[in-house]
C-alpha cells in the first residue's frame, strides 16, 4: 500500500522472527527519519502514534530494552535483533514510534519521511 491510499486503520506488525507482534492504528501520514545517534544506526523510517493506538500482541518477554534517553525507550527483539518500536514519554503524554519496516502491509519505500532533528532535541 502506498502513501496516497493510506487511511487511519489497524495494521499488524512484527519483528523478523515473529517473536514480537503488534497492532498499530495509523495512516502513516507523518513518517520520519531521525538523526539522533541511535536512529542513525537503526536506519529505519519511523511513524509516531499515540500510545493508545499501539498494542503489543506478543513478545512482552521477547523484547529487550535499550535505554536511550529517559524520554525514549527503544525496544528490540532479543532473538532477531530488530528494533521494532520506541516508547516516547513527554510529560503526561506518551507515544510509540513504530518501525515502519516492521508493519506488514505498508510499503515504507512509498513513504517520504521528514527529517526529525533528534540529535539536537533538548
Ligand atoms: Zn524477532
């Protein structure tokens, strides 16, 4: 599915080996790449959603947590190593940034990501 046809709906996603699976509700209208020291290495196009639009279906025990900064917790599959999602905490509000490459029916190559200047985030 390309960027033009995307509507706000539920999508299924997973890591490479399948130990981690999730559902995400998004239209993928604001994909981004981030230039922070972690995301440069991760090399993924990400999409943020409200935390309530993300549901971890499987893999609570299969994910490892890489600290990052205290407002961004990066979760990866301990078996296949794929960084599937990041939980973001900003005050009371929380969001999840999903690795678009992990989402089954979204063509990440059809999305045109913005640059997010995470390297200079205070
Ligand atoms: Zn995996």
